[in-house]
C-alpha cells in the first residue's frame, strides 16, 4: 500500500508537469522557426518526448528530468549523410553535411539562390546563420557546437518567449545537450534536457547527441539511440494492458533499489521489455505484484548466469510491428549487453554479488516501505 500510494503521487506529479513542458517546447520551437526560417540553419521538427518521466515512471520523485529529442532536418540546399563509425558497444555515426543543387527546385518567395552554384549568394541577408560554419567541424555536424549554440539561443530568446516574467531560467552545464531548470514564482522547479537527433530514414531510430559509453566521445560522433522506439513500446503496452496492471510499479521499484549499484537503469528496462513481450499482459494485475517482481528478478538472475542479455531492438523477433526499425536492425544477430561478463570473470562474479544486494534491497523496500 505504501508503494502504491507513492507511485500514484508520482504519476499525478508527472501529469501536472507534462502540460508545462509541452507548452514551453511549442513556444521554443515556434520562436526558433520564426528566427531561422529560410536560413542555412537546421530545421527543427516537433520535439519527441522520451525517457522515464514521459513513460510514466521515474526512479525518484525528487529527481525527475523531462527529456526530449529535437529532430534536426537539413536546411534548404543541404543534406545529411550518415556515415557509420566504430561500434563501442552500440552503433555510432558521423553526420556529414553536404551542399546540394537547388537550381531546378522551387524556391521560397523572394529567393533565387543555389548555394552550390552561386556561393556568393551565401553572403546575403542570412549569411550570419550557416550550419557548415557554425555547427560543423570539417563538414561533420558537431554535437558540442550544436549544444552550445542552442544553450546560447535559449538564454537570448527567453524574454522573447514571454516566460521570463513568471518563470526563471537556469541553464545547466552540459557539453552535448541543452539542460536547464525552469522555476515558477512558487519555487516549483522543472528540469528539462533537450537532446538533438537525426532520424535514420523513416524509422523510430535516431542518431543523437548523447554520450556513448566510451571514455571519450568525439564531438562529431553521434551514437544511435532507441529512446523513441522505447517510448512507442511503452505506449503500445499501455494500450494493450489492463488499466490496473503493475509493470510500471515493478520497474520503478527495481530501479529505485538500483540507485548506487553497478547495474544500469537501462539493464532493468531491457529486462522489463523482454518480460512484457514474453508473458500475457492480462496477468500483470497488481494483486500479483510480488509474483511479477520475482519474475523480473529471476529473469535478470538467469541472464547473469548465462552471461547474456540481448538488446531488445536488435535482432529481436518479438518487437511489435508498429515500431519501425531499420531493416538491418531487424535482421541483425542479437547483441549481448552482457558481453563484458564473458570476457572478465571478476566482473561476472561482482555482478552476481550486486544482484544479491539488489534482491535484498527490493525485499527490504517491500517489507519496510523504504
């Protein structure tokens, strides 16, 4: 009962903030489009909500961050070309920005320029905004330059968004995204993170400005992100499941016990997605909460024993068809997220010890309520 009430309080709190975040993003994109329309700067599409806050759960109610992906489209006269990079451990890409001929294309009103064949026209009224000059390094889109520019744009456009009179903006340190905090007159704070992404074809997979798991991520390297596909998956489950299902409660409890442990939130989220597609949704009623919590922990324990946890979206036949994946991901060999355990006996032994501590913490939280 304690946890159920806590979960309901969190969901109500998330729902109250959704409208504020969505309203702010609509204004932000509108101002950007007004200033940068018909320039050589990227075109912004509607922000895509991703991450635990928009999926209806979060590890702790005091640390909720609303994450969104801002899809970038090339400006007129340019194209984005995705070039595969090294795999560490997931796929990474560089985004090469190229000029293309627009001589035969219909031009916007008052425009006759082709940047490729009439480069002098680049020095016209919009010359101050150039994706190649301002956001690229050696013709490749630079994640850090992009993040810095949007941080600066956010600061300078805050007053134009007519929000400064009722909310205070604090831009937070980040080198590959735009993190900020919006505080209202009553002191209520909302944390938001904008990541930048380029869509892979017409799929639900993007390359994004987020960090990779490598010790160093080059500025022009953009890792593949499955956050949009994950969001669609949880919405798909929400439509199919009974309103009184308990899978989000199970996930939140496990992740809350995970804080400070070596297992990542993504590990538990992957386990949950596999379990949700393997077992009937009709059985996820909250009166079976303990049974399903035990099932999740047992699944993770088996993965540790086998030293194999397959990535949910790579080579998995159980991914719902409405989630659009590039063909190479659907037909690829399954990718083992626990590959490092097969190569390092110490890491494998330590992970098993961490699992036992996780299981104890889950039991304690259920029994004691904290």
